[in-house]
C-alpha cells in the first residue's frame, strides 16, 4: 500500500511538472458570445482569454469544474494527449516531423510528454514493487560461506523448492515459484560474485579518487547508495537529452537542414515512448509468465520504433535509416554508460 501511495504521488508530481512546461495553445474553451469583462482585471475584450492578464473569459463555479481542473491540470488528460499518444506509439516519425514543422497547438510538447511519462514510469515501478532495496545489509558485500545474508537466501530457496514439489503439475502457483526462484538464484550466484581481489568489491570509473569515494559510500550504507541511484535516476533523467543530441548531430553533420533543435525533439519524443514501453512491460511482468512477454515486447517494439522514427522524421531512405539505426544503437550504449557514471558521481555526495 505504501508503494501505491508513493506511485500516485509520483504521477501527480510528474503531471504538475509537465503541465508547467506545456504551452496553453490549442486549449481554448467556449465562452459567451460578444464582449466580456475580465473578472480579474476588469478589461473588456472579445476572445477566449483576457489580453491583459491572460485569465480565461469563461469561469466555472461547480464541483465538476474542480474535477476537470484535476484531470486536466494534474494528469493532463486533455484533447492534445489523445491526439499525441497514437502518433507517438505508431507514427513517431510523423509526429516528430509535424511538430518540428510548426504543428504544435494540437500536440503535447515533447518536454511535457517526457516529464509526465518518466514520472509515471517510476510511479508504476513503485506500484508493482520494482524498486531498489533500501534495507540491503552490509553483510551482502561479503561472500563468505558463513554469511547470514546468503544463508537466509538458501533457506528461502529450499522452502520454495519444497513447496513447489508438493503442488500438482497444473497449479499456477508453480509458475510464480519458478519466477521467485529465478530471482533468488540470480542474487545468490551473481549478485555477490567473487573478484580476483579475494571477494572485495572493486569499482573502476577511471578516477582513483572517485573509485575510493564510491567504494566507501557503498560499504558504509549500500541501501542508501541504491536509493540515491534510484531517485537520481528519474530526477536527472532529462540529462539523457543533452547527452544524446551530439551523437545525432554527428550522424547528420553534412545535412544542414537539420538543426540541434530537431534532434532534441527527436530524442525527447523517443525517450517518452521508451518510458511508456517500460510502463507496459512492468504491468505485463505482474501476470504469470508475463516476464517473457515483456522481454519479447521490448526486443520487438524498441528497435522498430527507433527505426521508424529515424526514417520518417528525417525523410531518409531505407538504407540511410538502417545504417544510422545501427550507429544509434551503439551510441545509445555510450549515452547510458555516461548517464550511469553521472548517477554514480551524484550518489557519492
């Protein structure tokens, strides 16, 4: 229940932030015919909004109006969202091209969409229980046979295996136990893997001073370190945009019709779709055998979406889009490595 409450709060926070950066174009509402007097500054005018203070011409005083403000202002469920989502999911190149060309009043702006989807993604993660453990014991850093943390894991695995053997073949609980065993065995076998230095954890960022700080922080409180990485992950997720733009610019350096602004719109809408994709995947993972379906969805949808957006946003041929697609996949790994390095630095302080 705590995760559900935190998730709802995160969605509202993301909605408020996206609303703050979303332009008001395309949101005009009906109002009485003829000139009206602004209730705020007393200016007489004709139109949807006061030309002096910007207040709406037609104001509501009802509970329905409060509900509309919550849905529209916080969750941003207005006409522009339903106009944007289908194109973002199925025709991302067309959406990117039309927004760059000037069709902006009818679509949710890229930054507003990005903020809302990122916060919604982490909110769904909290609701379904996907989050970094904040109570990770320090004993998990060692790999001795007498480690109580590892012994507890072995006891849980043994209990689950015993329960599984007692169930009939068609029982759905067996599939749930298989998923739990897979996760526990992964932690036991790989999560505390030995290193050539005799089981001591090593970090290599290229900076001796930073390596030492990160190791000390991790040894002192690993749970806090993971929590910082998680919170900084969505608070600074916008850094993925400026980190990605230079790589796209290099791929189109000899095409002067494409500016850095165009690449920023491309990256922001692409990241918004990936956030939506992770939301769907996290929900799929909650059903029996949903993890494999979620993995298949990611392996199919993510590259296809990226290719289609590249080809149609920039008006490329199949060959031009294909080689840029593979280069962009490689650049994505570099961007993610840089982003994780930045998160590590932020988590050290």
